[in-house]
């Protein structure tokens, strides 16, 4: 009994020591952060200012938007990574407190300014990004209202100095493939219509044998694996780039030569209009009813516009 009591006391002591050690470690880590009191949940706006450009990312109705780019939806993962980067900036490596040396660190001009705000545009953190160090990888930064210049072992200029379109969500289409009832592929007037049979709707993402048929230009059973491949690609289609001018005629989208239409079981539709190719072999695309023009490689489009011979099951 005495041994058990001693063992129990020892375990309690070890647990307490570990708890104290972990608490101290967490406290020290927080102490070394540039913004130790920054609460991620409070952040509703990030502003990045350069000499030539301004990027504003803003959270509205729980969604991040690129306010300075037509309020276009932002890439949520990129915004999350950016916030995480700001949250974990370290204040450990102070290299100068001399205001006369700001020019040496690129903090007198041509610096980047990053502001993090919460509701009603109240800034909760602000810092400046200077030039890269001699290794071309590390970066000098300075917190607003501080004389301390800090060296960060990352290329922060490369991370923060992006144009507005970089922060855009690149999704063109997004849907559940198993909710599709009909797929229409119209390439330069040649139309193929693929339909799910009445008993063969997409089920839980699984495509069952013999459940899809071509009904135009001929009525014949469709290859399940080819239909699946097209719909899988369409359902998560992302752009290679954005076309930032407003010239439908140049893009061939005033009178599109081709289109892809997806009709869902609930009778809703999504139509992707396809225009000309640019000099780099990218096609101009846009969603019907949207002004945004995308650029997608013609090779990727080839995986969507399949020929009838590739779609027939008896081939």
C-alpha cells in the first residue's frame, strides 16, 4: 500500500512539472510573437499597400472577398495561410533600433505596408516589410510605432507582394457530379447530349454501369468511365488565369463558338461558354450570366469536349 501511495504521489508530481513546463513554453512562445495578442477570429480585413498597388481582403457574411478586385471571392486557403503567417511572425531577431538605418533595411521607402483590421476598420496590427537580406531569402520588417527592425527568415516580400488576381478563388465551376441529370457538349455546332437513364441517376458519387446514354446525335449507351471523367473535371474546374479586360468580341464570347451545359436533377443549369484561343494556346471562357472571363489551356478543354467515338460504350 505504501509503495502504491508513493507511486501515485510521484506521478502527480511529474504531471505537475510537465504542466508547468508546457505552460512556460507556451508563454515564452507567445512572448516572442510580433503580435502576441492577435486573435484570428477578430480579423475581418487585411490591407496590403505597395508603391504601385493596393490589395484589400475583406470578410463579409463569413466569406472572404478581394474588395479591390470587383469584390471577387478570395481563395479561402490562401487567406488562411496569410493570416497564419501574420499570427506567427517572430520578434526574436532584432537587428537594429537605430532609426537612421531605416534606408539600409529598405524601410524608408518602397516598403510594403500590411494592416490587419477588425470590425469598423479598427487596426489591430500593422507592420512594414522592407528589403530582402543578403541571402535574398530573409526579410527585414518593422512593427508600426516601433524602432525595432526584425529579421524574418522568410521571403515575406514574395509572400505578400502579389497582385489582386492572385488572391482570387480560381474556381470556375463547382458542383456534385452525382446530382447531374444531363450533360450537353456543343463544340462549334456539333452537339452531343448525354443523359442519365430514369433509374440511373448519380448516386452518392458512384457511377453505375449502363446508367448513362447518349441521346444525340444517336441513341446509344455511353461509356461510364468517360462520362465520369468529364464530370469529375468539370465539377472542380479551375482557371489557369483571368482575362482582366472587358472585350467580349476579342475573346469570341460575344457569339461563343462552343459551350458546355450541365442540367441538374432539380432542373437548375450551369453553362460554360467557350470563345477563341489566345496566342498562348489558352481559350477564353465565361460562365453564362457572369462578366468574369477565364483563361484555360486548350489541352484541358480537350478532356471535356470528347468525340462521339470516345463516348460510345460499344467501341
